[in-house]
C-alpha cells in the first residue's frame, strides 16, 4: 500500500472537516433555527461547501486516490440541493389565452433614499411594467410614489406602516380582488398581505410576503474586521429565529385556504433553510419548475443569492419563469412567472 504524503494527509483532514460541515448544513432545513441559531447561518454557504466538495473530488480523482469517494458520497447525497441552486435548462411553454403573468419585486422604496445613483428609478420600473405587462403585481418594501405608473391595474391592495415615511406592501391586479387581509408578525415591521383574485371562473389567493431582514446591505463595502463579523453573524442568527415563527404563521394560514394558492415575495433566506422548507411545503418552486441558471434575486456582488421566490400549488402550471437580473433598480431583481390554473379533472 502506497504511503500517503504529508500534503495528502493535510488535504484529507480538511476534506473530512468539510464533509462534517456539509452534513450539518444538509440537516439544517429540518432543524428549527431557534434551537440552533448560529448553525443556521451555514445554510447561506451550503453552495460554497458543495463547490469545495466538487474540487476535492476532482483533486483526488486526478490522482486516482480512493479518498475521492468521500466527497463523491457527499455530492451524491446533496443532489436534491443542487437543482435549488442552479438549473441547466429552462421551460418556455406556448402561450395560451388562459395564461397570466405574475411579478414579485422588492422595490426598496423606489430608491427613496438614493441608495442607487439613478434618479429615474420610478420611471424605469414603470417602463418595465409596460414592457412585461404582469397581470398581478406584488411589491415589497413599497412606498407610495406618484411617479410609478400603475394605471393599467384596476384593483389594488395596499398595506402601509409608519408615520412620516409610509412603507409596506402592495398587490396590484388586472382581475377583481374579492377579498383581502394581512398576516401580522409580532415585534416586526414585516408582514404578509394576501388577496383573493377572481381569474375567469377561479378564485386565486395570492400572498405577498416580506420576512425579517438579516440587515446586510448588498452594497456593503466596509472592511470586514472581527467586530463587524460578529455583529453580522449575530444579526443573521436573530433574524433566522424570527423568520422561523413568521414562516410557521404563513403555513398555518395558507393551509386553511381552499383556493389555488400562490406565495411570493422576499423571504430573506436561502433555498436550503428551514424557513424555505416550511413555507414551500408541498408547493412548487417556480424557479425549479421553469427557471435557468442561478435564479439570482438579490444584487449581492460576491454571491448569486436567491432569496425571493414564487411558490405555486400543484394545480397551477409554471409555463415560464425568469429572474430579471439585468434590471438593476433596487437591491433585488424582479421575479416573473407565466402561469396557468389547470382545469379540474
């Protein structure tokens, strides 16, 4: 038996450490963040763990070493996570008269505080709406703005908080809204609003969610020292604990609804989290059904983060999905899906 070199021993040690960390991350969607708030942060970097495991696999494979089996096993067990991170092919089914388009977009108050150097954000968003013509529009981090043209929508639901600055969420619809409401979150400015929308002969319930923010800016540029790292880590852990309760409230609410359901919006968490697993439940992820690439929804410079989602019930067909990551008028990108309610058999 060939004796291992010191380099191989060191590499294999790090390979084992990575394997343990990856398996911990695999288990986190099934563990409540309140019980393990610090470990829950690992869900944000699970794709990075998978990439490192792949590199280890290639490293050992090129040397024809059996150590490749370790990372190979990790990757094999993580296949179910891979398609949540990257899709190689997209779906684009033919248009039908019964199709409708839904857009979900965190607009960051229409750049009210000039985070972006653009001075025409409301105008650009108005043009996008005219180009894409979504039949249902869900806006998070919404603030009333007369420069945003939503005249194409006959019906609307707007819920606002605040005194001087009014902010909240809005649902605009070309179809009649016959019922509406809100799921309030305790000790939070975030919430979920919902509207029952009459689409042809069907009543469709649309939830627009905005879960607790982890308070990490996309344009962060400060030097990452130990003190700041601990602050960010603490914020993420606290937010994930709050999100757990918020996600459970959402699921409890939508399980009592008997209409076809769509849940969309800014979840502020990854597709590998307990929060994602709770909210999604038996619903379909529109990105997984018809998207392609990374489905990046948050404009973070160093990582293709997907924290905005469109979930639909099984009786709703996802015919097309795209994350409009070319459209930089917020720290989020618009999520757009073309859908169809299936006929009852």
